[in-house]
C-alpha cells in the first residue's frame, strides 16, 4: 500500500458527512444528488483501499458483498441488451413489442433499468467503503455513535419542523402526510423505519454508558460517562417522540417488536457483566424471569404512547390499497418469474395488470412489498441473492455474539434492526429509498466491524479509556 499519511479518522468523518448528506435532500430521491454521492463515495472508497487495502475484519463479508454487487450489476446490464430467445411467457408484452417493433431486451424499459442502477449501487458501494474506513479505527463503536447522533439530531429537527413549521418539509410546502411528522423523508413510513433504527442504536449506547460501575471502573471513568448518559437520554427521547408522531403503523409495531426481542438480551448482558448486581438473581430461572420482565416493561412503555397510531390501525385495518394490488403483482411475477421485467420497471409493467376494483385514482410506482417488486423486476435471481445476503448477515451476528463478550449485544442489535428493516420491507418500500438504504448500509458496515474482534491500541487519553473499557479483553492479533 502507499505510504501516504492520511488519518483513518479523517476518512471516517468524510464518509459520515456523505451519509448525512444522503439523508438530507428528501431521502436522495433525485438522480442528480444520487450520482454525486455515488461518485464521491467511489472516490473515497478508492482512496481508502489504495492506502489501507481491503478490510482486515470480516474479509469474507467484504468479498461476498463485492461478489453479490458485481453479479447483480451484470444481471441488470444483461436485462438491457438484446437477446435472441423468447423473453417472457406473458402475451401482453410480446404483443406490445411486436406492435412497437421494440428491441428484444428482457427489460421493457432499458433506459429506466440503467438509470435505476444508481439506486442499487449506492448502498452497495456505501457498505463496501464503510467496511474499509471503519476497519481502520481502533474505536469499534464509533460508526454506531456517529449514526445514532445523526438520527437524534434529525429527530430534533423533525420535531421543530412539525411543531413550529407545520405544513412544510425542508422549507417547501408539504403535499403529503400533512398530519404526520416527516423530518427529511417524504414518506412517513421511511421516517418511521429511520427513527426506529436510530432509537435502537441510541438505546444501545445509553446502555453502554451505564456499564461503568463502581466495582469495575475508576471514579474518573464514572465521571466521564455522565455526559454521554445525558446526551443519549435526550436524543433517545427525541427520536422516540419523532417515531410516534410519524403515525406509521408498521414502523411503530416493528420497532416495538425489535425492542421486545432486544431488551431481554440487554438485561442478560447486564447480569452477565455484573452477576452480583441483584442479590436474589443468582439462579438461572431468576435471571430469565428478570429478562422477561425487562422485555415486558420496555415494550409496554413503548406501546403506552402509541394510542393514536393504534386507533388508526383499528379504523383502517386491512382496508388498504396495497393489499388489494398484491394479487395483481403476484400474477405479473408468475408471468415473468425467470428473467424479470427489468430493474426499475414496476410502474410500467404493473399498469397492464392492475385490477380496476382496487380503484383508479392512485398511481402505484412501488409494490409496497420490496420482495414482490424485486422478484417481478429482477426475476428468479432476486430471492436467491436476498437469501444469501440475509444468511451472511445472520452468520455475522452469530459469530459476533459468540466471540464478543462485553460487546456481544451489538450483534443482537444487528439482528433487531434486521427484523425492523427487512420486516418493514414486507409492507412498504423504505429500504428502496436511496437515502435510507445508504444510512442502513453504513450501519451494517459498523455492526460488522464490531462483530469481528480487533487489536486495541494503547490508551492515550480518557475518552479512549472509556471506549476501551467497554471492549473485550483481546489477545494480540485478530480473531475470526
């Protein structure tokens, strides 16, 4: 590698700036900022890999992600080139191509397919670059802290905008979801997924700040942890309030489910680190009971403030247009299951399958189910690649939980956020919004780096001591 001296922390802050900028302009839905962020992210990743080389932690994750990214890009490009064989069993598009004398491409809109390639490349390049820049930091949790702070600050801005500038979104007139809080994203469901992810990170960091007890840390460390406790408490409350004000049924429910799953592990982690915290919790059954109580209290507190959203869910129930169109999407998928209709062509294709009984007023440019839309537009390769990605994430979380000690709850954090994000993709398209997908990809890169142990550098200041105290006791060398 080059001997050029560039601080890894500098590259990390530049990377963080790009992530924040991706969230700000309405979730990065316009093609110009998408192209700009992708170019800058590629430049940053190129500089990082030339100077430092590929990441040392989780090398197989980096290689697997690069392979999946390359294969998907090749498949999308393949959808836009002419092929000499029959493209689909669907007579609708066969007749349309014959009438228009169109090129024999798999994609019904090759130009749209190439244009939407940006939306896939953005999170993939973000994840790969994040693995490189976060890998060089001796502070394992720095990526999580930066992203949690960004979510908290945006939540505070969203509350200010909702309370004092109602009817506006980033200074412009609000045209949709006027009754819901939308900080920088247009869609309330995307905001809910974003704030749910941020809340889980903030609760983790708040938990970390309380790990400094008198019998394990010096008075200086305890005093230094007071300010982080207050900070994470404030931004957690702000993010919690912002999440509830989005009034997203699925977003709030899945965040509550993630907390229900995550809270017992936090309680168990506390009892594992401090086994004598409570005199009556010496037996395994007592500890399990304490974990169950913690889960119930956490979820109950969460649901206590969701009465307005629950009322909306009770009134609307399943009377939603998205549920009505799914059978039509399944029919379209069954006609194009092998090669798909072309990435980014859902709006064009679905118009030919839409049932008028579902209403004629709404325009569906998304399936409100990422998996159905992916299967329809990419074909049979989509469920295969999605299953591989999910399996790789779960394996990483398992290895992190097994190998890390004081930080094993970060692996469970990864699992909880996977339930939130991947679960919400069943009923909405939050993960398809470029701004959120970039933020989530950066989060995953940080979690991967935490799940793999790192050699700790000598402590040089009090802040470093705080973070080292919260890491495992590691022998020299990397453990995979």
